[in-house]
């Protein structure tokens, strides 16, 4: 049992046996232990145990409630509350709503408990005028609760009686709102201001007394005290207005009127005199009394009240009562009739409508839209209202502004009963709307067989147009209602009759996929072999219809291999991307290798546009995966541009030639580079399968050229990583300079990365916390630390305390200027914002191209990871004393190569000698040779040299050429002042002989120098 369970079960013995350091430290759900115990309704014995063992009663929960707040709120036993108070809890503490325990006690306790607890807190000196967030004092709350004894206690201990809460109410206002006259008198005796007005609502005590008008004595008391019976609040309401809103308030209304209340006073709202409010409450006795008090000179006002009663659906008794005092016969007919519109639009009961019709209201009166009450009643589908209006001679064929008759509305609403009633009472079934549609058109739109049958039975001609020359039968074909179509044909609708300028019946059935209706018309003699707009119905079925309709035509003998508008049925089905129709056509004998214009077969089209399921179906039924069109493109070429990797693998598994080239000498890799969203999986797959990554098409474009055109940073890096030759870019001069810059950075970092991984040549180890030392080359690290051996030792010592992962990041950084070599491309991007002419293209490349959402997410994740790594590296370098100077190590062209150039001049650390043919020597660092040349690396690995520190050169190169080559190893450039044509030629041969890692970049340098010499 844990401590919380022991508290909950009141197990003080278990609590005593526990070794609890403090009963204040342990919390459950951010609650102090004492508050947890109180909320769990623990016994007084448990509460005492916790307090005696150090539990602090003044500890608060996240709502800033202490033990006393919590005890009162949870209605614990009174003895627990009294014990907590007695133990010195802060009785004046505020919670997060600024409420004190005294506020809580008045609100949440009842009867004797409320009196006892509040009395004890008041005697102990609690602040009786404390305000909560609502600006309410304990006296406000006591007045709301009708607690006279607490009120007396508060006032006797200094509570202010004229204090305002957040809406400007005093305690006296609240007493009158609760109809507590005795409390109010007590407050007045103690200085409460009887004439105080609320600051927000501008209400007097009389307003509050009338809010719940059940106590006439309270109202009399206030009137006798000279409170203004005509005072208005912020909405313009007088006490009489408030009384009339209440039921059973006749005696108070009489008293107020007797004492000068204004019967005709209007509030700020329209139609809101006391009489209006009484009518709205359906208080018939009050209405009768008030209307008797109206002066006879107020006939116009009384008429408006009469119309108001009719409009709001007051009871018929009230309407008839008001009528006695109003001369309806002198009321203008249009006003009375307009009330009829309102009644039809709002009411549910027919009583008021009957009443108005009896009073000769015009049942054919029109509103601003020329709607009659009958239009409105049809719209609301009020059958009782419709019968009353029609029986009183309402015009059933009258038109509104939309040329709607009541019958049109009934048909639009699909109201069979109403339509039948209107037709039986003279409604015209042929009447057309503003858009020339008839009731039959509306019935067909609703697919209502009953309405169609009803209209036909009342004289509608099924061979007459219903809207814009459309025949009923043609309209019915658009809704797939076999029942309606059969009925129309049986009743004489002509299946051969055509609509002027409209599609024929067969076209409507085909394009909507109604095979059953199509068969019905064929059985009735309709010809399906006709054409519409020079196109056969079979072609329409392939383009737009269902597999059932296509099957219908095939079963009628249509050829599945016949050319239709230059395409076979199979190609038309492919354009729809309909697997079911494709399968049906193949099943019925369609040739999957039929050649069309441009020599495309079905698989070419499918590789561009269709789903994998369709392409799979075609291949499984014999489609040629290596078929070539006029441009010598295979389906596989097109799939590389438009389809997924799974599709490509499927085609390869079924014999597709991955190495096929087009007329333009383009491979599948060229097509993959054209994708809107580059797929590294597809490009990687093609490269792995042996696609020539450097093949030029007829325009001289290689895959990497296309990557430059797209401005795709990761793709350029990927292609370079897989052997792409950036010298082959056929583009503008600026792009070539950019290629040269990228190639320089990429190949240099690759060299450094390879050197870092050549552990067999390492001569130093960097330790780490995981006891897995990382082999390094001491010369490189010293170069990076400006040959400061003490700094290298500090770095070694610091790394002993770091995990291997962070130490590896730091080592990567020292070798390559980054924990990830690919990030140099990001550095180029940032540099391009400040570089000038030669990098205009880079700025365009990386700042204007949009990236897909998926790529943005990936880049964001990489950026966060990169930030974390760089922060770890920064901290390590700050520990060894570099502080902000570590940034100089973040190098690319201007950092790493700078360090190597300094190494070139450091003769003391050079550890290898090359002896030329003329016996002159060149001193060099062995690591530089290994890093730059595969030949030297292999030689050192096989240990073929005679000594460990010198070698004879057998390349036949002059000292000058070899010296420039070594210079290039360190500087990534040559000394132009010493270059001759002969040296250039020797350098051109040397890069092959020595198998330089950077021979591609050296070629660029040589070519530039050649142009300069020319």
C-alpha cells in the first residue's frame, strides 16, 4: 500500500509505519497531501495525523486554494472545517479568482453550518470587505443567499453597505432582486443608499423589485419612499415594462399605473410598450386591464398593437379582445392583407388566419415579390392554410415575380397532396415559369412518379416540350427512373421524336450509364447505330459510360478493334483510366499491341497516364514492354518520367530493356530527371541497374545537366556521389562556373572524407567516454589547430568525457569543415547571397525554386538535427578555449585549403621524399599523397617502396611538372607564373598516371590555363 492509498483509506497506522520525510513534499496531480486528504473526505483523525506530522494547511493547489478553501468547497464535516480554522490556517487567503474562504463559506455552506463557520471566521478577524474577481464582497453574496443573520454579523463587523460589484450593483439591489424586504430595510437602517443606480445598467431598486414581480409590498415600500416609477434603465425599460414581462403581475401593474407609470412608454426596441410585452406573454387579464386604460385618442397606436398581436401568434382570445377597442373596418385593406402574409409565413395555428379571412382580408394580396398568402402557404406546406385560402377564393394560378404559381411551388417541394388539391381546384398544369419550365419539369427533377401521373391525369401532353424544347421523355432519361419512362411510353410518349438542338434519347442513356433503359428503347425500335455529332454511340459509351453499357454494345456486335476517331476502343478506355472496361475489352478480344499514330501502343499511353492496375493488366495480357514509337521511346522510358518505382520494377521483371535509348540518345535516366517531383529511389534504382550516368543526348545534355536546370541541390550531390562528370554540363558560362565551384567543393571534401576513413595510416587516437578510440592523422589535426600541440592535447582530454557520437562529429568537422560533407552545398547556397557575378546562377538556383511539402518537412528535420550537432561541436571547442574562434574552423574553400597551403610551407613536418629523374627532390607529406592519388595510396598499402620515407618517380615527368602537381595537391590550383605549354601537357598526362582523385577538377584548371595561354 502506498502513502496515497493509506490516506484515502484513513489508515493512520500504515502511515505511522512509513518512513515519510515530509508530508509537504509528496504530491498527487500537483496537489499537496493535505488537500488530497480533504478532497477524499478523509476523517478528522487522518487530518489531525497529517497536521501533527508537519502537513502545512496553507499549502495550495494549482487553483491557489488552501486547505480551508478545499474543505468548504468539498462540503466536508463541520468539525474538520472548525479544526482547520482552529489550527491557524490563513482565513483571508485568496484563490486564483481572488475569493477568500469567507466567500466560499457563504456560497457553498448552508443553514447552521454557514452561520457557524462564517461567524468563527469573522470573530477571528477575516477581512469582511474583501473583493473577488467579480468585485463582490461577502455582503453581496450574503444578500444573494438571503442569509439575514450572516448579513447582520458582517455589518456589525464593519462591512460596507454601499459597495458596488462588477456590474455596479450594491447589496441593497440584490436584496430587492430576491424580494427580501426585511433584509433591505436592515441595510437601509445601516446606511444603504435607497436611491443608488447601477452603474452598468442604470437600474434603480424599483427596477430590481419588479424583475420578479411577486411581492406587491416591496413595490409599495419603494414607491412610498418616492422612487421614480417612470425611471428608465439602459434599454429604456421602466419598472412597468419589467412587470409586464412577468406572469401573474396584474396587481403590481395596477399599482404602478395608479401611481403615475407611463402606459405608452416605448423602450429602445421596436414595439415594446408595456402592452406589447403583456401580449407577448399571453397574459390576457393584464392585456385587458392595460387596453382599458388606453385613451380613445390612441386609435392608431391600438391598431398597430392589434397587428402586432396577429403577427406574433398571440392567442385568439387576446386578438379578439383587442379588436373590441379597435375599429378594424376603418383599417386600410392593404395593411390588413399584409398581416395575412405574416400569419401565413410565421404561424402554425389556423385560428388567426380564420379570424383575418372572416374580417375580409384580401387572400390575393401580393407582397414586394408578388407572392400571395397561397404562395407562402405552399412554400411552408401548410395544408390547412391552403384549404382556407382556396375556399375563400384565392387565385391558384397567380404568378409571382419568378413566374411561379402555387402549383409550381408544390411540385418543387414534391408535395403530392397539395399539388393534387390545387389541380382539383383549377390549377393549370401547363403554366410555365420565368425559365420556361413547367410543373412537369419540376416533377421530373424530383423523380416523382406520383406527380408525373397526377399532372398527366389533369391534361398534361407528354409530347409537348416542358422547358427549352425538351420533351418529357428526354427529361426522364436523365434521372434513371424506369417506372416513369415506362408510364410515359405506355401513355403515348413518342420514343422517335427528337428535341430541336438537343441530344437524342440513346445519347442520354449512354452517357448516364442507364443500360436497362437503353435496352427498353431498343425493344421499342430505337436505332442505336445512328451517330450524334459525327460520333457513334459506342464511342460515347467508351468515353463516358459504365461497363454495363459498353458490354451492351459489344453484345450487339460492335468490333472491339475497330478504329473510332483514330483510336481503338482500348485506347479510348485507357484515356478514361477505367480498369473494368479495359478488362472487358481484352476479354472480348481487343489487341493490346495495336499501333496508333506516332507508333504508340496501349502500354505507351498507360505508362504516361494510367494506374498501375491497368498497366499490369496490359502487360499480363501480352503488351510489349519494349515496343518503340516514332521517337524510339519504350513504355519503360515514359514510366520513368510518370510512374512509381514499383511500376518500373514490374516492367523490368517482364522484360523491359532498362538501357534502351531513344532517337535523341536519351536513356531512362534522362526521362527520370524530367519528373515534376524528383524520385531519388527511381534514379538510384536506374543507376544501380547500370544506366550510364554521363551519357549525353543529341543536345549534349547529361543527367547532371538536367539536375542543374532543375536547381535540385540534393540531386546534384547524389549524381556527383555516383560518378557524374560535372565537366559535361552544356549550358551558359555562369552555369559552368557554378559547376566548377560545386565540383571543387565536392571533390575536395570527398578527398578529406576518404582520408579520414584510412585508419591504417593513422598515427593518433582520440578517446571518448564509450572507450572506443577514433583513429586520426595527427598532422591533419595539428594543421587545423595552427600546430598548437597544447590545444590538441586539450581537445584529447575533453573528448575523454564525451560520448563517441559527439567526438566523431568533432573529428568529421576537423577533417571536412562539417559533420556532414553534403552540407557544403548548403554553405554554397548561403554564400551565394553575398557573392557577385559568377554566382548569380546559384542565387537564382536556390532562392527561387519551390520545394515539395514532403521535401520541406525532410529539410526541416535535417536542419534541426544539424543544429543539434553543430551546438554539440561548438560546446566542445569552447571547452578547449577556442570560444567564438572555433568558427574559423567552419571552412570550405577558404578554410581547409588555407590550412593545407600553410602545411605546404611547413618543411619540419614533411615526412616523404620524391626523387625526380634529374635527382632533384620534392619534400611532401605522405598523407597528402595518399589523400590525392590512388597510385600512391595503393603503393603505401602494398608497401612496395624500398624505404618508408622516399620513392623514385618513374613517370617521366620533369621536375617543374611534378612540382606544380604537388603544389596543386596542397593548393587546388597551380602557380600560373611558372606554367608553360609543356608543363600543362605534362600535367594533363600526370593526372591519369597518378590516378588523381581530383583529376576532373585538374582538367578544369588546365583547360582554363590553356585558354589563358592562347
